[in-house]
C-alpha cells in the first residue's frame, strides 16, 4: 500500500487556498475553475480551516444565506483532521470513513504540503487492487 507522499508525487501537490475573509462566492468561483470540491483556508502560512461544497450546501443554501454576503470564515470547517506524508492510503481511507470527511490536509513539520480527497484515495485503492489481482493471476498461471 502506498504512502501519502507517493500519492502526492503522482497527483501533484498543488494546493488551492482562500483567505478566511474571502466571500463564499469568490471561493466557489475558484473551486469551479479548478474542478475541485474544497479549498484550504489559509491565514498567512497557517491552515485555519477547510471550505467545501458540503459546507456551502449546509451553511449557506439550507440556512438561506447568500454566497455574495457570507465570508468563508463564517461557514468553514475548523475541526481539522490531518495526516503526514508517511501515513498509508489504507490509514487515510479508514480515517475518512470513520470521521465522515472527504478531504485531508497533509502536514509535514506543521507545514501544509498537500491535500488529499476521497477520490484520490479511491483511485489509489483501485489501482492497488488491480495490481494484486494481476499478481495473483500471474502466480496461478505459473
């Protein structure tokens, strides 16, 4: 099973972020432009939250707020679960499943170095299972 570091090397470590005082509307534009479901919320070099489509749906749409008058800091998730580059894909999958979250910031020595989505981990898990199947087929045929 691969490590978070190996996944980031394959996927890239581009991190899209937004400032806490940004309007939700502007954050949604960034997410739409890059076809992503979440942004890391950064204050200078410090991660202070995550803003996701889920936050938008639950805290803006359902509560009758507007994206052009609500700031990201008013609705972002601040209870962050993070992982390190040495953690495994399996560990991250279990963590996400258990905590019912879809994004994991990756911290190394307290610094943000990447962001994993559930999609990244599912893709990696499927690739690993395909590898195992091929290995078993090869073993059986030999």
